[in-house]
């Protein structure tokens, strides 16, 4: 009989945090073994063939093994730690900024007094916060960092990945006048068509109004570009320079207000009567071109033969 695990406070079942999922862990282990075997065999054979021209073939095989096995081990390490490298890439900007800020604080605190340190920190933090353009740029770049992680949450939660569980590679992001633009490289198992049906969920996850996706390269369908839209810039009021050209002392002219008909009835419209000119009647001619003699009265036709 299986034994249930005890519940932790706040609804947690264990005190561990999953950094790399089990599916990704198993897939990386399988790929690492395959990379080790292929690299060791190929490099070992090439090394043995090259060294066989100068030493005995049996010794060349041992030399090839001595060269191929370490290089295969290096390939195994690189493939095995690739999920960790990808995780570090996702947080690379935050890690670099944290290291720089910590180094700046330590150096400032060690070489200056406490008062000077506080003044410098107040200037570094307060000046960008007080100047509106600088503050907007800082907030825009912070949103770029947030959107990269929110897109990763989208791929991990409700967008189907490939069988090995590897997520698309989120490359870079930069601010735009309406939001952010993010470049993504898809892995096998996903396409732009799969993402177009989930753009509304992506917008909700990224705390935006809408989200768009399009190809970033004409020759590579896996290279995509996401446009995250947060605001509408076309609705802003723009000051026109034509207002300053108008003379404020110009007298205004009173113009009569035209009468606009509201319930128009067609008989009430005075339409002019158009009279067409009389057309002269054409007289028939005989076969030789002469006009027939005019008869004084039309003769009554006898229709008794037709009845």
C-alpha cells in the first residue's frame, strides 16, 4: 500500500523546487549518452587512421581511443548541462545586472564614507526617477525582462512543446512605442500556426492588451518575432502648429444656418416640367422614291372576308 506524503504548510507537498523538469532531465541524459558514443567513435577512428601512417595500426587504435574518449566525454558534459545553460541564458540579464550592482555597491562602500555612499546612491536612483524620459526608458527595459519570462511561462504551461520537453529559445527583447518586441527561436514540434491560436492567452499572461506573431526571417520558419502591445499611441493628442498662425483679432463672420430638411415628402418638391419638342412625322415613299398621293379620308377596310 502506498504511503501518502505529508502536506507542508501553505499547501506545499515538499520543500524542493523543480528547476529542470523530469522529462527534460531524461531527454538530456539520453542525448548525452548518444553524443558521447558518436563523438568518441568518430574522433577515435579518425585519429587512428591519421596515426596509422606513422605507427603500428594496433598502437594507432589505442591512440585513437585515448583521443576519442576524452573528446566524447567533453561532448557528454556539454549536452548534459545544456538545460542548465539554457536556464542561465533565460536569467543572464538579471545575473549580469545583479553582479554589476553588487560590485558597484561594494567598491563604493569600501572607498567612500557612509555619507558619500548614500549621496551617490540617492543620485543614481533619484535622478532617473525624477526625469520623466529616463524613467520611461528604464520602465520599458524592465518590461522587456518581464516579458521574456512571461513568454517562457506561456511555453511551459499551455503551449505544447516537443516530446523531449525542450522549450523554445527566447533570444532577446527590446521596447517599442506600443510595448515590447521579442525574438524567439522555435524547436521541432511547434509552428507559427500553433501560436496564432493562443495569442489571446499570451496577451493575458504578458499583462498586455494584444499580442502579434510573425516570421522574423523569410528563409527560416522557426525564427519568429512577438509584438506585445500595451498601449495605443495613435489616440494621443498632437499639438498642431497651425493654431499659432491664426490671428486671434480676426473678426468672426456670422453665417446663416442652412435649413436642413428632416421629413422630406416628394410631392412637396417643386420639380420643373420638361416639355419635349414635337418631332415632324416622316412621310412614306414609294418604291421609285416618289411620295404617295395624300388621301382626303381614310377608307374603311372591309373585314368581312376575315371573319
